[in-house]
């Protein structure tokens, strides 16, 4: 058993057949396509996302030389996370910031969801997401097969249910998860990231030191 945590800037995009992008990575790229303000750490994920898409545009002669032409796996749980988090934490924040107001002073359902901006931004978000359908493979959540009762006892204050659910969903196929979530700490599953705390875990493990 080992931590399989890799620096996203050092991973070749054709290394795997599939990638599962955590909601925070999707949101970063959707902010980029929607011309919303970006955080500095998000650029590495945007670059990797675009690198994968570029593989699909290569001529067949060049594609034959690649290990894989990857696709992004999307489940219903992930899509729900993306839409909810984007509209609450990106669209709503930009809307009130443009009026020099603090979005934390307003309620999402009561105040923002009834605005015309919500309708406009939701439509743009959906259109941007659907534009990637050629690079996406939809997957069932396999709720029964995963057996949520086996996951629930492990939930604590370090990792939430969704993270555990994604781990159990993809560990058998060894489908890497790309995330910027510092709490996504699991063994025996490839995790691709630029998150400093996650990368430090590998560095500490190799040197035999302490992460504290």
C-alpha cells in the first residue's frame, strides 16, 4: 500500500485512458471558459485540461503514437457538485462583487436565484459544459454496488462522503483523480495534483520524515 500522488505538471496527458476531474478542477476550467477571475493555483489544472483536449485534435497518424486518447469521466454526483458549487461560489460571487457588494450578505435561494443573472449564468454554464461532451464518458454512480454502508463508518472530520465515494468508485480500475482538495488523501489510487500539502505527503514518505 502506498500513496500514488503525482505532480500534475509532470504527468503526460496521454498517460491514462480516463481521468476523473474533481469538481474543483471542472470549476476552474469553467471559470476560464466563462472569463471569470481565476486563482493562481488553477492554471496548472487548466493547462492539463487543455492538453488532454488537444490530444483529440491530433491527426490519426500522430494519435497512433500516443499511449491513450483520454476521456473525462462524469457521474451524476459530480455534475450536481459542479453546477451547485459554480452557481453559489462563482456566479453569485461575481454578480454581487460587480455591484461592490459582499455576496456573503445574501442568500443563494432567496436573493440570487431569482435574478436574471442567475438564469443567464446557468445557461452559459450548461452550454460550456455540454461543449465538452465529445471528451466525456458518462458513468453510473453504482450506488448499490459500492455499498454506502461500508463507507459511512469511515467518514470523519478529515474527508467527506463524496471523496470516499469517488475513491471507491475508481480504485478498482485505477482511474486517477485530479484534484486540488488537500483532504483527498487515499492510498493505492493515482491522485494528480498541484496541491502543495498533497505533494508534501509523497516527499515526506520518501524521506521518512514527518509531515507535522
